[in-house]
C-alpha cells in the first residue's frame, strides 16, 4: 500500500522574495523555497547541503548557468539545479526536489518524488 501524498502549507505568497531563498520546516525536514519573478516560477529543494550537512541552501545565491536556474551553496559554492536538484560540479550528488505551488496566496509543498517540479503560477 502506498502513502497518499498531500499538500502541506508552509507559508504565504508574501513570504516569497524574488531572487532569494526562504526556508520552511516540514516535520523533521527543511525545505528551501525560491521564487524567480522573471520566469514566474517557484522551486523547492531540500535545504540540507549534502557537502557539509548544514541547512543552508535557502541562503545560497541564485543564478543561471547555460539556461539552468541554480542555487550556489553559500559555503563551498557548489551549484544545484533548481529543476531537478543535481549538482553541476558533481552530478551524482542531488538535493531532494519538492513539488511546490501557490493555492491563491497559500504557499504549499509536497514531499519529494522522483520527478522535479517547477510550477508557473
């Protein structure tokens, strides 16, 4: 039997900052949420950096490398795709990707699945 996935409210539209990350707590997990106004997209990845086991991804620098929206880890500057979570420097290392959406002004996430989700709104 599979566990039914449900949307989890983590904040409001007003919590989002264009071009910057914000963190949210979901049970024992932390999520890094990013809003790119230019592309009208939301992204959500795990906040735990796999290189140093610190919850710091939400504090990373947002950018674009060859058309790929990325966040750079604030300590060691590894770049992670916001679309699928892979590390550009070490593709075998990944961040979990959470589904994310705005339901009206309510910001919601769903636990990671195998497919990455970037949601226009």
